[in-house]
């Protein structure tokens, strides 16, 4: 069974981790948050494992980066040396808005498989939309494993990277606009 790690278990990271629990079981999910109390409470609620970022990077097959875009540089300064130590296959999965695959690869400091995703908040109830794109190092098996682990988040749609930011505006903000229309009615 694949191990999935989440660095950052806030609103979006937590929602995706909950979806992954339904797919692979809590025993295969590892979470870390800069706010250790948040990670501990999340783990108690969902029956997942708390770990540090280095453990996740060294041991998980899919490493979800659920931090704000402005925090990525600092995170990569901490985990890039650990990524370099990896001897087994892994996939980085970034949900940082507006950060390209090329930028993520440069921050990782090694060529590695990266999937860039843009989920929306309805993933928290299993009815979301997760747009994704990947670099040339991601295999079909990597994509299949990712899609399988996220199947309880909602729909997943592969999209070219040059369209992901625009499409994210529609799928990310679209539900909020619909709620505003409904409220106005």
C-alpha cells in the first residue's frame, strides 16, 4: 500500500488528507504542520499518523505540499537535501497556486516527478474538482496512484499547465460565485 504524506494539514491539505484516508486508510497517511497542535488534533480526528517533514519526504510515496506559495522557498530549503537522499521512487504533489512545475523542480534542486494540483473547497465533502498537471518525470503508474488516492475528493481532470491557472479561477472561485447567486435568489 502506498504511503501518502501531507506537509500542511490546513483547510485544503486536511480536506485532501481526509479523502486519501478513505482510499488508503489512516495507517498509510502521515501529516505534518508547522502548528504541531493542529497536526495532533487532525491525527486524533482522522486516525492518521503525525510525523515531521523530513520523515514524510524520506518515507512517503506521494508527498503533498499543502503550504502557501510564499512559504515554499523556506520549506524547500529544509527538505531539498532530504529529497536528494531518496533512493526510492516518490512524487511531489504541490497545491501552491501559481507556482509552475519548473519553479517547483528548481526549488527541489533535483529532477523529480511533480504533480501540480488545484483543488477547490468542495473536496471537503467529496464533491470537489481537482485539476492537475505533471512534469515529464511522472509515469502513468504515478498518475494512476495519485488519481486512485484522490478518488474520494471528487472529480479529477488532467489539464495542460498553460491552462491550469485560468481553469483554477473557474473551478476554484466558481462554487463561491454559485453560492452568491443562490443566496441572492
